């Protein structure tokens, strides 16, 4: 995460601040101070939204290949306490993703239901005993190939819009050669928000 950028107030920030007053007024010292505070808020928002994905992403990403045994991938998820793993192919290029939900589906537990919350998914796990026979053996057998990803040069605004559009919790970050270079999760976004409060 980069250091907090220096805040430069621009004309557009003051224009946005004046719009918040929504009326014509005689300007007093207090009005000027309030306008300055509001303009600073808009400058902070503009600068935050222009942060690049590279500046806010988690760099150390654990990946697997399509040939990785499912047992190894499951062990990584459990030991690292993560919910998904990018799958890489040749030249470390993004080939897919495997998540906890993919494992549950492979075990015959209803999952990937868009309206289910975490408790409904857990309830399904106990209602439907997991299938332990005829399980696939490799990551390629259960991974999702069509992955929502974002280039590391895009902005925070872009990644938020992407997560909202696709209703996802994480976005895999790629470089210009489509190699995995990082990941952004909701916790990365929370960290940015908390830094703005300091």
C-alpha cells in the first residue's frame, strides 16, 4: 500500500463543495472554512478513486496449476485461511480460479446459489452428506475458467465497479501479459477506507 498522497485542492473540488450548499449566500469566514472542508473531502475522494490497483492489491498470491491435486489445493485453502486460488497455466498466465464453493459443489453440496447467504450454505452442507467417492482428482476438474480479473494499471474506482457488477468478493489482478500479479479482496478496500480516516 502506498503512502497517503498529498492532497491538492482543485477548482472542481470547490465546485462540488459549492453544489452541496444548494443555495446562494453571502460568504462569511465560517462559510469559507466549511467550503474548504467540503472541498477537501471531494479532493480526498477523487484521489482515493484514482489509486491504481497495483497500489492497493495484495502482492503475495498463492496460486495452483490445473494439474495440482485437489487434496493439495484444499490443504492450501485450509492452512492459509483463504477462500479461493488463482489457477495459472503456461508462463504463469491466468487460466482460472478454484474456490471453496467449487469444492462444495464437487462434493455434491448445493452451492453457488446467488440468493444463499453463508448460513444457508452451511445448512446445505449438513443436510447433504458430502460425496467422498468418485471425487475429481485435479484442480482442472472443478476450476472455473471464465474469471473476472482486472489489470494492475486500472483504478480503485474500476475495481469497485467490477466487484459490484459481478457480485464478487475478490478480483484477481493481472499484468499486461495476463500473468497473475496480485489479488484484491474486500479487506483491501476496507484498508483503503480506514487509511482515509486517519
